[in-house]
C-alpha cells in the first residue's frame, strides 16, 4: 500500500488485483477498479489488462453494479422497497453464499445485500 500511495504503477496494479481477488484484503470490485484506473493514468499496461478482465467479470457476475436497484425479500421488512445504487460487489470464489453488493440507498445509508435481494 505504501508503494501504491507513492504512485508506483506496478504496486497500484497489484493492489487492484488483491482487491479484485480478495487476497489479503476484503474483496471489493469498486476498490479494484479505482486502483486499475489509477494504474492506467500512470501508464501501467497491466492495469489496462486487469481493468478489461474486471469489466468482463462485472458484466457476467455482477451486472447490477453501478445500477439503480430496489431491495426486496430481506429479513428486515423496513428495508424492502427501498432504492439506491449498487456501488460495489464483494466476490468470494471459495464461498459464493457470502457474495454481496454494497447498495447506497437514496437516503445515504449503505448496506451489503445478497444478490437475490435486488
């Protein structure tokens, strides 16, 4: 993280990969994308490849990311019907039951939600 904070392109790309795969950090495709975007700005060709791969994954696995969504079927009845934007996706390849979207509701609150509840 220190090297990435100093804008070392390969470190920025590596940190993006770590967030994308959940290696040593909580998986976050939003954070991975931010690091890949920064790596691209710094001229890192690996960041370009990684961004392409992440974009394909988002389209296939998390198609609601960056889209407006409505919550339904949650255990908290007061949450059902609320709307917001799916701002992140948390991918756990070893245990798909843990996968969640982070949804920022119109009121400003953010919650992790199962894909089935959107």
